[in-house]
């Protein structure tokens, strides 16, 4: 399913983000940048040790990556050329700034993509796995934040693909995209 926003496309697919042949995939990273479970583990497994090496080098210079922010590495052995490691918020009940942090995570990932000139970027459903962000709340925030960025920023990627791992996550994002 897809929708066009100011001439740019938001696309939803069910699939594995490590298999996407795009300019950049986005990793649902944690602040350590040293890898973890879920999509993070899958990306490092599929992409090989080079990605972790680059993460370590960034960490040595800048320290941990704060929640809501993002950093860029190469794609190692992945079909994607680059990985944008974005740190989503852990769900702590919803009154700890989670919606703003989730939105800033998508925005900062897209800002890096726009700066480098990426045309195609693929996102997973950030924070809705191990970080426990309720899917029905995360999906509208994710979709609305991406749509706003695409309509406001002329240098934004021309195609943003959400790669959703299971049918329930896909259906929830589809509902949010339809409602946009
Ligand atoms: P977080 O820690 O930000 O919650 P997770 O990786 O635990 O991140 O989960 C985020 C989402 O990514 C979940 O919906 C999970 O099912 C999904 N996911 C896990 N592996 C993959 C993958 N290979 N491709 C796409 N999505 C994935």
C-alpha cells in the first residue's frame, strides 16, 4: 500500500528490513550503539562486523547517542548502502515525553537522509518491540511525522518505505496511513 504526499511516496510493506535495496535502512538502535536484539540484532547479523566497528568509532568520538537522535554508518554487507541508527524511546507510560521523542527520532533520521541526499529510505516500526511503545499509538505518530517531513522539506527522500515485520503491525500502520 502507498500514498503520495507532496509528490513523495510513503509505502508500507510486510517484510525484513535487512533485505531492502535502498539508499538507507533505519535501525531501531539503542543509545549504546553497540547492538541489541530485535531489528538491531538482525541488521548487525545480516550486515557483518563492519557496521558495529563504525558504531564503535562514532561512540568513541561522540559518546552515546541520546534518545530521539540518530547517526549514520555504511551498510556493510547489506543490500542497503547505509544504515541510519535512530534511538527510539522506551515506553514508560506515555507521560515521559515519549511521543515527542518518537517523532524526533523519525525526523532526525530523515534529516540525515536529506542532508546526504538519499532518495529511498526504509524504516522499521521503531520502539514497538522490546521498547514496548503501544503499536496503536506509535503508528500514527510515525506516519504523521514522516508525512510532515516529506511535505515540508524539498530535499527529503522521494520514497519512504515502512518495512513491517508482521501482519498486525502492517495493518496498524495501514490504518494510520489511510487516516492521514
Ligand atoms: P525497539 O527496541 O525500538 O522496540 P525492536 O527491534 O525490538 O525495536 O522492534 C521494533 C519492530 O521491528 C518490531 O515490530 C519488530 O517485530 C520489528 N522487527 C524485528 N526484526 C525485524 C526485521 N528484520 N525487519 C523489520 N522489522 C523487524
